[in-house]
C-alpha cells in the first residue's frame, strides 16, 4: 500500500510477520543490527482488516532461529560473509499496545516468545512493543511480531 501501513488479519496473509524494517522511525533493517541488540523502538502503522481476536507473538529472534528471548546466538556464515554473534539481552518482561489494548507479561528465561491476544476492531491503528529487563528498564522493542487472526 502507498502509506506504509501493514494490513493484518486478511485471510490470505495470516499469519503476518512484522519486522523492525516495517516499523516507523525504527531504522532497523539489517540482520547485524538485530544481532547487536540495537536499542530501538518504534511503532508499526497497521490496518486491521476485520474485527476479531488477534494473537500476537513477540520475539527477539525470528522463529527460524528457535532461540530464547534472552539468549544470544552464535556467529553465522552465509553466502556474503558472516553475521557476528547475537548479543544476549536480559529480557524479563514484554509489553504490547495496539489501539486500546495495553498489556505486559513476565518472561521466563527459556521462553522463545511471549503471546498476547487482543480483540480488535477494523481500521487503521498503531502497534508498539517493548522488552524490559528485571528492573523494568526498556531494552528495545520486539524485533519480530507474528500476528494471526484467530
């Protein structure tokens, strides 16, 4: 679409994956930045396609990495070189806000994701996520968010 919005909840696009590169003012569009744990947070401009319960899965690493939220990752060789090791972050709590929904959840050390479910109305809104340490200091936003209309 021409205004930078991400449409969520369409039958053909469920689940949707939001990455930091899709966010407004986050300027995080390289795997190396995610691996370094760049402390950035912005909003995603979203359009909710239809009313319903939406499940949000917040992750530090993409699903295919299969790693815990607070864990680091080893260096990774790829066709153009090598990604540096992924920095561990002391993530202890996550928060998700979309429309009038605003909730936080504690995270166990071995959790790979944190889940939220929100009832949403159709239309344009903003989504924002946060990861905090045990002292509730903001570390960054969620790097990857998977959205599914239930």
